[in-house]
C-alpha cells in the first residue's frame, strides 16, 4: 500500500512563507501525477497545484504567482512552496497522487493556519 505523508504545516503570519512536503513510500517516478489540494473549514476540497508527467504544472487562480509545486526525486517528495500567504490560505492541505498502475492515493493532511 502506497503511503503519502505530508509535513510542514503550522502557524504563519500573513505575508510569510512556508513549505509543505509530501513524502511517498515509493519512487515518485511511478506517479503520473502528484497534486496538492486544500480544504478550509466548511468548504469543499479544492485543487491547489498539480504536477503531471506531461505538460506544465497547474495552479489555481487563488494561489498563482505565490505558490510553487516541485518534485525532489532523490527524496521521493513533492513540495509546495508557499509565499505571501494570506489568511484565506488557512486550510488542511492534502497530497494526492496517481501511479502508472492505476492506484490513487491521499495523504492524511497537514494544517496551515495563517494569522492576520
């Protein structure tokens, strides 16, 4: 069973920076896509950023220009660098990945709280 483990969440002031990491239990070269979602209290889970094997990374309009998704193949990790964070970025952030065998996996989430 593939596991995805997020880390890096916490409390940060508005305007600050933070990096979330998602460590996979298998070689990330086996994934067709890896993505970050978030879910704010009382809201639906939404796609924030996604890396796919083909094409450029996708970013939602709400974070475009502030967040960057990147892969660290040596560590089997996908990261989300978040700059200029806003209170509305407060949410539980989830890692999601799909591999070449058709498997579809979610992490347990990491909480980000942005104070104003």
